């Protein structure tokens, strides 16, 4: 079984896109969004409005995964048309390119390292360090990992962290964050004024709330699960972080499609240049990637992931606050 650089190098053969496949995945996603997005704003039954709202939110998740792959240089590079479309995706989905790429690249290069900063990820520290924090520092740490913070990712992660905070901290670098916020606010106001409260929530708020809640939870649980391993910087290796600190999210085929196969997250972390539509192929063909730790949408699994707060180096596992 290959490890280290040998294993990472073995994945490079899969880090090649099928340009026609990449475009078809983009265009079919845009097509479905354009079909379901207008339904709540038309004279349709309430059940159709609600169903289309949910489907639109799920399609936003897929849009985001495709945008995320583009930012990893996995698909559609050196295409002016793709650059224009993906810039639009980033602005519309409240993940403008500059802050998203900087923070997400940091996440990939520091996945499962113990850190209180939480740059590009949810902060994780060991229990001894937590016990030496001030009350206000503990409070902030626990707020950042609180289930409501993750569920309300629309407000906490996407509006506040990726846009408000990034622009306030560095206005010149993150003008695109300001643009994303202003465009989103303007569109929200237009929908609210023209269509009223009910349609605003069904047609505008719910799809974003659902998409960003799902996205935030996926991002959290695929690195914060009962068997996840965390390391200090001197013990950290890239391949071990992918295999031991990143999960495979077990889903049905429909949800795998809506989430752009991002559930094969350990494969993605082994080599982020592999296009999303090849991740399952890689797992099937590489024995080293076929026995990852798993998570799922099972509510018991969700509860177990949410309870985890700290790394215990003595027990070599994540623990809850009650276990301190």
C-alpha cells in the first residue's frame, strides 16, 4: 500500500479533466437552476413553490462545488467564458474569489492541524489549551463550533465571515466581497418589495439558507467526526490528513449528484486537482483510498459530530465538553 509522496503522485494520473464533460456539468446545472428558480415567482400551487425552492437550494450546492473545483484549477482553466461564469457564481453565492481561494487553500494546506484561528475551517484545539483560555476566548471558540453557527451558515459563514469580515479587515484586497454583499442585498430588497414576504422567503431566502446550511455542515462534518485525527504542526503530513482526518460522506446517488460528489472528500484532499466527476473513479481504482472513515446524513451521526468540541491527545480522539 502506497503512502506519502508515492501515494500523492499516484493520484496525478486522474488530475486531468474531460473538457466536454466539465462544460456539460456546468451547463446542465445552470439549465436546471433556470428551470426551478422562477417557479415560486409564478402563479403556481404552493406545493410547487416549496418543492422548487428546495430543489433550487440543492442546485446551489452543486453550483458551489463546481465553482470550488474551478478555484482548485481542476476544471475549465484558460477559458475566458468559464472565468466569467465562475466569477458570477462566486459573487452570486456569496463566495467571491479572493477570500474564498485564500482561505480554502489555507484549509487544504493545514487540514487537521490544531489551531484556534479557524482560517478556512472551524477552529480545533486540544483540551489543555482550552482550559488555559480566558472565559471570553472559550466563549468565542465554542460559538464558532456551535451547531447553530453551522446551520445558519448563510449568515455566519457566507455573509459575515466571507464578506463582511474580509472587507472590513482588508478593504482594498476584498472589494469583490463588498460587491457580492451589495448585489445580494439589492436583489433581496427587489424580491421583497416586488413579490412580498411569502415569496421572498420561499423563492429567495430558503434556497440560500438551505444551500449554505448544507454546505457549512458538509464542510464541518467531513473534518469533525468521532474518528477524526488532529495533529500539531511537527507531526502533520498531507497524506495522513487526507486519509485519517477527512471522511467519506455516505449518501444516496441523488444527494451525491446534488453535492457534486464532494462526499468523496478524502479523495479530494489527497489531490484537489482531480475533477469532481472523477472522484468516485479514483476511490474505486486506488485500494489505499477504499477504507476511509465515514459520515452520513443519519441524524444520530449528525448529533455525534455536533457534540465534538476538543482534541484529547491522551485518548487520541475528539471529545465533548462533558468529557473534560
